[in-house]
C-alpha cells in the first residue's frame, strides 16, 4: 500500500451515508442557549448540549466536567446554528459530557483576533459561572476540529498567558489548522501525497488570507494566538489529545505541534490514522477508523 491510498472502507462510504452535519439532533440530547458578552461588547450565543436523562439530576449531583467546542469551517463558514449543531450534539452524546458550542463570529467580516477572543470570552464565562451551571471549574476542556482546532490551541495558550484560574484541564485538537506558513514549511513537490492535495492547500491559503487579512498569510508578525504553530513557548499547557489523518494536508504541522508539546513536558496523546484525510469522521461516521477515533476521544474525555 502506498502512502497516498485512501482507506477502502472510507472510499466505499463516501456519498453513501448521512453526514453528521445533516443528521437530526438526537432526542437523547437537550439543548439550551446562553447569551454572553464578548471582549468588544458583542452578544454571542453559546449552545449547551447535555444528555436528556441528566436534565434534572445535574443540579443534584456533584459538579460535572465540560468541554467548550469550537467548530471548523476555515474561520469563514459552518456556524453552529445552521451547520454544526448535529455534530456537536453528537459529541455530547458519544462522549457523555456536557458540551458548550460557541457561535463565534466569522471572517472576513470579523478577522483575527475576533475568533479566539470570542472563544476565550466563552471560556472565561463558563469558568466564572461554573457553580451556577453545576460545572467543575477544574475540569473544563476545549476541543475543536480543523479551524476549530486552531482556536482550541489558541484559547489554551491565552488561558495560560492570562492565568485562567483554575487552568484548563484538557485540549483536544482534531486535525487542527495550526500554521499559516504550512505550504512553505511542509509542502514537498516530490511527494505524491502532497501533489494530490494542491487544491486543498489553495483553499486553506485562502482561509488564512480571509482570517488574517489579504496578503497577511506568512507575514513575520502573525500572532501565535492566530497561528498556534508559531508559538515559541509551549510550556505549562494542559494535557493534549491530538489526532490527524495520514492523508490530511495538516498532518505535518499537527505532528510537529504534538512533538513540540511533548518536548516541553506537556502530556500528549497523538494519533495518526492511516488512509484518511481531512474530515474523515464526518465523511465516514460509521467506518472502522472513525469508530476507533471516537473511542480514543472518549477515553481522553473520561480521563479528564
């Protein structure tokens, strides 16, 4: 098998199964919406998802762990309300954990630093209101996929630097978009895998330009809160669960970031899944690799 071959089970499932984006929200999940104020006074919506069977008993039990979920979409698309609600409700269902999905504002109308600042405001709100929400403030984690993985990594850096108290307990980075310089740093013209992904890379470059401002991708002064792959100091960060597909355009930047975390004595669990590319779990929710990934995520959540 060559490194460019797609997992045959995923290939067979493409187009044959309902995607998580299109699935209805499970009746086992209860959703509640909160309105908070962001860093610049704007009102933000946070969608809370929890198991319906615990709707009453959460108040009576010990405080629960919780995750803030930041959605993907290249910073420019896929809002929670119209696209990501089913996937985030499914995360709460599969992981068995209360999940708070942040409706952060989108580029290009709202470029950096809006997205990480919106999400940090949500993180601070959850921490400050943990008691009234029956949340354990010492067991709050962040999770994001793709561009949301960027935000999760950025919020983790911001929480450390701004001394969030208690600190975040976990960061989960699902095929994260971490480095605006990825084309220059990781693209190998002799690699069949990389050559097959030129169109993807062109799209991601445009996402970065919308997010940072046209022509700003690769500039010397891009903040690590915009591109966490640029962060020089990764010490003192919470335990990390990191995953990416071997055919994902973000593979190398993800693996590098995980390695750098480990070198700074951050506890890291890294998974590189053979034969799958970006968004494999959404494209093939029932395939073996996705089931394996979900189980690994569940273990990481329960460990918190």
